[in-house]
C-alpha cells in the first residue's frame, strides 16, 4: 500500500500551507498528491503549480468535473500536465453532482453512466493520438453537416497510457469504474463495507476480462493523530455532516445514500434533516462516532498502524490522507507519523 496526500480545494488563504504540505509529502516519499475542484479553484492550475514545486511526487486530479470540460479539452489538459510533470499525471474524473452540474456548468445531470462512458471513450481516443471521430448519444465529433473535421491531439504525453480514475459511489457507477478505468477514487471508505464496493468494481472488470490485479483503489481518508479517539473524531464531524447532510438535495445526495447502504440509515436522515434546516452544529453532533471511526485514521501511531493493516487487507492500494487538524507544522508532523505508521504496519510498498 502506498501513501498519497489529498490537498482538497485550493484558495481560502491556505495556498502557502497546501504547497508546504505537498513539498513535505514529496520529501517524505509519498506516491501522489491530489487536488479537488468544485466551483472555486480549478484542478489543472493547482497541479501544474504543485508539480513545478515538487519534483518527485505524482500528481492527480480528484477530480476533473466531467460537466465542466469537453472530453477533448480534458485530453488536452491531461497530455499537457503529463508533459510538464515528466510523466507524473493521473487523470481522475467525476460527474460532480446535480447542483454543481446544472447550477454552475449549465449541464443537465441526466444519464450519468452513459455520459461517463462516452466521455471516457473520447478522452482515450484523443490521448491515443488518433483522429477523433465519435458518434454517441451525448457527444458527436465532428458535428455533422458543418465545417468541423476530425482532428488529432498535437501534444504527445510522456507515457503511452495516462492512468485514468473515476470518483464513484453507487453500485452501477462502481461497476462502470471497474470496466473502463484504471483506478477508483473513493470517499468515506469503510473496511466493513469494502467488499460490497469492490464486488461492483470486480463485476465491471470481469466484463472486459480483467481482475482487480493492478487496479488502484484510492480512498481519501481523514487522519488525526492524538491519544484520545473521541477528541480526534470531533474535527471530522463537520466534514462528514457537510457531505452526508448538505451535498446535493434531499432527494439526490449520493453521500447520504452511501451512509444508508453502510447501515447508518437513521443517522443519515437525522444529519440531513438538521443540515438542511441550517442547524449545522446539531448536524455535526448527530454524525455517529462509529461512522467517523470506520472511515478515518484516528489515534496514536500504533493505532493508525493497526488501521492501515485493516485497510490494506480490505483492498486499498493507495491510501490518500487528508490531515484535518493543526497548523502547518502539526500537519507536516501528521504526514511523518503516517510514514512511520505504515512502516510499523508492514504493509507499505
């Protein structure tokens, strides 16, 4: 199991700290650094900046929003980042959610599986440096009866194949991830529920004659180091409440649905009701400690090492960490503790 760093969203006055954290991870030998986007900073600019400052670590988009870019632009950006970084880029894609897709990008959130399949097809076709011709339900290239012609990507990536990842939560999307992609970007990953998620991915792999061998399972996991588990869990409550309660509408919140499938149906409803009523403190308090413990790394170095063994046994191949507390020096120390914990666990690669 390798270690990665999730830098989250850029901006908000934390730019210098995020870069310092990326540099620390680079110096410690972390495998990859990932950045996110919603409706603020974009991932491509952030990753170019990080790659320029950190000469060794892999860089990954977690995620490029599918509704925010044409597939051809995504291929152009991926090829450019791979070239600028000397072959270190990993392309993570995701649909985002209906509120961002329709409210920010003006793209209907309909037929997400079919749209992702076509998008992936075109990105791969473009990155293979063939002339791009595609006739699908959602994308047609070139447009018929017009002046457009089939074009070929002019930038040659460093590698013949740029690894592609999908951020997926639901069973059908996980199956599609296994079928079409090289890795999975997971959130709220619980070893207790991993079999169900990986079974869907495995079903997708089987469709194309593949197994999980070589497939990269990459959950982002909050980490807080300390002697008191309950105290370590508290800072994560706000993050969990935001996603389980506030990401999406009452009818369409994929994170809430995941919590339900994980066995937290009553708590998921309570957190959502409170959050949507703008009772944010109460929503955070209503997140079950068991949910946080299942989906986070909490406690002493020894306790974190034990959890790392469990995660590796559950199928995690790249453990992407999100340090949740402290100033920049404390978060750097958290990254160092994680390296020591992985060595103690004996499951590093």
